């Protein structure tokens, strides 16, 4: 390990030299209170900024163990530190000057969800902290401006570190509340299943967002209020008693006029698989962690999925037991999404009619009379929704404002009325009696999940595989794009970047033509839980800009990879 004074000497030597001389700085330097790692140096002032890490020993950082006793608390603390570091850096970024990205100083900027990120990782045994950031090494034109980098590394950064990564500099009360919130959120998650619930929405929650492009809470929103019949109370370890709506297992229908808040409620449930930060409005909206939003996804690729549970006898004679297509229709894509979500172990399906294929969801009586069963390849979801629950234990929460067909099937019917839900189960069931129940046939066979993939191309060495993340739209691996636009439960582009790493790892190390897809994902998931980002990327190759995806999205991503 070199001393920071050596870095200083090096800086003086390379001042005014050509930009590539910056490469000599790579290495680790002992600063007072932390180790600075210069992990990757950018090739020129306009390229992606250099990667730098800050390593603080547990004894120095000195965060009390109560703040990260539970895994969810550790993640919440890391998230809080990253946000604080971000605030500090905003004050100094671009204060050092030069061309291109000279002077940039940044870390990941988390949104409303609390995710485990490579940007800040705390070791729960030692209390050591690693913070990963980006710095634009300053230049004038293409010649090194080492004085400016000296400002960054010896003045700005030490101040930011001591204001954000040392316990003594932070607001202890706020950190305690962060840990308490995480513990309470976990408590609700754990109590859901004991109470026979799939989701909980606390009274007073704010569900709508500020706008289509901002996920901050809407100001002056109508706060959520549970119907009396569905109200449950949780006694939380820190907050104490908390009341709100419990959505029971089984089939729940959300109806109501257009613009009354149906999709907003469903969206909150979709993201309730993650914890939210204090002040978000959805911090006590908690959904079963396996819940999957299911929608139509025209054009997706489908590989060997047994959709015969829903679709049989296609007019082109295509096999629906091992269904393959490079360009699925609305109904076949949604059928594949359902079967794959079963395979991924989801216990709760979330569906919005706005984004579903109508012919997949329902077929009304008149249509059944006119177009005979034998000529219709699709068994709509409505004929399987009860079986899914009775035989597979999978609950459905469905938004359906325009069709009453599901009234017969639902266990619980909610009406959104000016953003406030009412329990109309009894009334709706009574009204439904006057309408005939459509004939339906039980499934003859249950779907099979024995899909096996191998990687079937010559792979370059792991560091020669080119990977790219296109915002929230998708990722590309060696120029093959995986379209992830319709995975609505991905919350952050950093999750997409991590998915790219995971897919690459799976291709190189796990897919072998023998393991089923579920076994492959099990292996990946175990690695991620036991070893974190390093388990997939290699301990020394973890970079900033990665966030953990769920098991369900790992599945979904592999399912959309056309190269397998
Ligand atoms: P629906 O799916 O029933 O047609 P949406 O959920 O799309 O309705 O909501 C319609 C509009 O109402 C959206 O612009 C949304 O932001 C807003 N909205 C939803 N919930 C609330 C609320 N609790 N308070 C105020 N506005 C809301
Ligand atoms: Mg809607």
C-alpha cells in the first residue's frame, strides 16, 4: 500500500503531460481515515470518467451494529450513506475545472426504492465500508491538469468522506429512524403470509406520483383509506400499531370508473415488492416479494414455453407445449409471461386490463355462442384464474374496469371511487347472479417447466464480451439486445446493468444444457445472496452502477434472451 504522499509526488511528476500518463495513478493509497483506490483511469477527458473507490475501516466509520443487524437494515444504511455522499458531492462536482468531464464527481443516485447497490457496500461482520464513485480526471485540452486533481483528491474528497461515511458526522436520529423503518417493513412482509394476505396498504399512504416522469409523491393527493371490512392492524416493532388494507389471498378484483385510481393502486402494489424511503408515501405499501406484474408484450421472443395451459391448436399447427416464437402476439406473449412467472415461483399475479390482451383475459357469452370452442385456440385467463389459486396457490389481483366477467370468480371486489376503495364484494356478487356463469373446462394437463438451455456459441473471454445498458429499455450483450421495457417491476437502470452481468455470468459458467432454467436461476440467486455483486462480477471487478434485481427479473431477462 502506498501513502497518499506518494500519490502527491506522482501528481507533480505527470502535470502537463499527455493524458495517458494518468494511468500511472492506478493503485491504492492510504489517506488519513480511509484507503483511496484508483481502480480504472479513463483514456481521455471526454471518455467515461475514472473509477475510484473509498475504503473505510469499520473502526473508523464506527456505525453501531444495531443500525445493520438485519440484511434489510444494512441495505437501508448503505442506501442512506450513498444518498448523503451524493449530496456532499453535488457541492463540489465540477468545482475543479478543465475540458470534457474534468472535475465531475459522482455516485449513483438512488430513486424512491431502497436497493442494494454496488455504489456503497458495508461488510456486516467488520463494519468496513466500500464506496464506489466516478471522477473526471482534469485536463486542459489533452494535457493533464494535476493541480486540479490534487484539489479533488486531497481537499474535496476527504471532506465529503468525513461528512458522509463516518457515523460521528451524521444525524444519528435520522439513521436510527432509517433502521427502524427497514425493520418495520420487514415485519409487515413477514406477517403478510401469517395473516393470509398478499399485500398491505397502510391508511394515509400516498400512492400517486408527481408526474409521469417523476416518482416523487404527488402533492395534495387523496390519502389512502382502507374500507372497514378489509382493515387489518399490524403491531410493528418500532412504529407500533399500523392500520390499513389487507389484500387477502385468492382473487381480488379492482373495479371503478376511468380515472378513479385503479392503475395507481396496482402500480403501488407492483413496486411494493421493494422497500421505499421515508417520505415516499408508499413506505408502508408492502407486497408479497414474489409478486409479478403480467402484461401483454407483443413482439417478444419466447423459447420452449409450455403455454398449452392457455393455448392449443393454433391454426398454423404450431406446437404450444414447447412454444417458440421470435415475435409473439398479444395473447401468446401474455400466456408465456404467466407460465414463466409460475416457473419463477411467483405466488401473486398483478394484472391491469389496460396492458393486457383482451382475448387472453376474457371471452364473453355471445362470442362463445358465435365462435365455437373448438375454433378458439385460447382458453382465457378467466377460466384458469381459480385453478391457479386452488391448484398452484397463486393469487391474482386484477384491475378490470370495463368487464364484469370476473365478478363470478373473485373472492374480493374493490371499487375505486375518487381514489378511495370500497368493498363491494357482496353487492357485485348479488348483481352477478342474474348473469350466466360461462361454461368452462378444467385444464387437462398442468404446465411443465422442464426447460433446459445451453449456450450455443463460441464465447469470447469474459472481459471481451461487450455489454451495454440502454436506460430502462434493455441491455445488450455482444450486440444482442434483450428488451426489458415491459418488465414494469424493474425500478432502476442499475438493475439492468446488473442483469447484463448476471446473464453474461450464466452464459459463461452456469448454462450447460443439463440444468433446468429454474436450477440455473437458483444457482445465480444463491451466489448473489452469499457473495453479493462480487459473486457474479468477481470480487476485484465490481464497479459502481449496479443494483440487485429480484429472482423474478433474472428469470424474465433470461427468458427474453434470443441467443439461448
Ligand atoms: P384508472 O386506472 O382508474 O383509470 P389512474 O390510476 O390511472 O386511474 O389514475 C388517474 C389519475 O388520477 C392519475 O393521473 C393519477 O395520478 C391520479 N390519482 C391517482 N390516485 C390519486 C390520489 N389518491 N389522489 C389524487 N390523484 C390521484
Ligand atoms: Mg387504468
